[in-house]
């Protein structure tokens, strides 16, 4: 899988939440994620999807 991080926030109840754009492959809950810059690995505790595409209407 290849992905780009586009945002991360700190949630006082859950810790750090990181938002990715998946470029290729897929991710599932429980998968291991490796950050290439640091070499550290983490578990994907929760996975969701967001659709930010815009619908264009022709006039």
C-alpha cells in the first residue's frame, strides 16, 4: 500500500488520529502501517472513508 498523510490531529481521548490519501492498495482494521520517514510501525485501530469529490453540473 502507498499513501500520503494529509492531516493529523490530537484527540485527548484517543490519541493521535492520522488522515491518509490511499494512492495504491488498500488498508483494513488491524493492518500494520509503516512510516517510511521514521521507520516506526503502528496498528490501524480504526479505518474509515471520506469522499471529497465534487459533482459538477453542466448548464
